């Protein structure tokens, strides 16, 4: 059953009526509702175009968080073969909010790392809703070191509201672990490409997305804090998240203009959750193109270009 966001309620009513008609027709073979159903389908398609043709930044946040949106597990299963996960940070524990391992992408050996939010109540709790603890970032460092040792490209899939801010995480060195992961991104002499597939929240996202190429899906968001968190700090009112989202310039279009992201990956009309396979295929194509752009560059060049990219960040498009 499709889950609708609050701004999609008019669409839910129309599509619900169309489904009711079809259910009646299935129950009564003599009933012909073809024309009525087609008319409702056309009305729904038009409304979907209107809704998704002019999404506000806050609505894009909602779409980026949609529970039916493809997650890291879905991308790995669809785009990679021979995936062999690696677990643990060899220090404290295995963080299920971060998954990664050896795999083949287009028959090419790679390391893939990503945040996983889970897709039902049980898995979301196990995965801590995609909020990584220090051991998750240390696992990522371990994987990136492995990639550097064997000359394997690194592909990261970012989807997190931010690193977990709990007491235990802070006691185990959360900020240091994030910094080490970011540092390792800047050090490895192999191609590193990153895709923001949903939410890119704060340092928890930067720790994976300090890459040679950073792509964002059309309805993904990338920011230093959630709109609700920003509104709570600035206005002492989380309900001002709409105003915060507008001011934060967290959409793919805004960040492309600022030079934070290198490309925008188009999503199917209505978002990736409506047509997951189409969205996943588009991400696979973008990853392939980004890796191709980096092929032939030696380790020194890759590291230097990555460093320069982030030193220059923020200067482009600030006057816009």
C-alpha cells in the first residue's frame, strides 16, 4: 500500500477512488469502469506533475525521508554483484547503521560503503534509523584503508539524518571518529565517488561524502543540520522547519549552484519511492559515468584534486 506524504493528500484521494472503481469491477465482471478509471488516472497524473514540478525545500525534505524510498541495501542488491560485507571496527562492535564491503560494480572490484536506515520497525531500530555511532565510522575507515591497499575505487551511498548524538557515542569518541573518516576520504589514492540518495545530514554525511565526485538525487537534501534542529536553535520553535529549510539552501539545485555537488541525478516523476528500479538504474548510470571520469588518474592527482575541490568549496555561486 502506497504511503502518502501530507501534501499528497489530494493525490491519495484521486488514486484511492480509481482503485475503488477497479475493485468494484473485479468483484462484478459485468461492470465497465474503464473510462472512469482512465479519467481519474489522467487527473492523478496531472496533479502529480503539478505537485512534484514545484516542490518547496521542506517538501523535498519529506520526499528524501519517505519510508518507501530505496535504501542502501536496495542499491547494493541491484547494482553490485559478489557483495561480501565486512563487519566491526576491530575495537568495540559492529554498527548496523553502516554497511559496506567488497563487491563488483559492472564486473569491476570496488569497495561500497553506505548508511542503512532499515525498512520496517524492527530493522529501523537495529539500524538506529541510519544514525551511525563511532564504530560505524571506524568500520568505514577500515574499509577505505583496504581500498587504498588494493587499489579499489570506493563508492559511498549517503542517507542519514546525522551521526548518533547519544551519550555512549560521545563517550566512545564520536567527533574524533567522524573526523578520522573524513580525513581518510581525503587521504586514499583511489577514485572516491559519493551519492546522496536520501538525507545527507551534517558531519555524519560529510564523513562519507568527501569525494572526488559527489552526486545528489533530485529530491535528496544535504545540510549541516535538519530543518527542525535549525528552527529549534534559531527560533526556539521546531515548527518553523519550513522557513529553516528555505533559508538553508539544502536542495540539490541549490548545492549544485554552490559547487557542493557535481551532478544531479533525475528521479522518476513522484520521487524514487514510486519507481524504485528506475531510480536505482539512474544512480547506477551516474556512478559508472563518475568512475569513468576518474579513470587513468594516478593516486597523487586524485588526492590533490579531491583536496582542492573541498578547499574551493563555497566560493561558487555565493552571490546567487
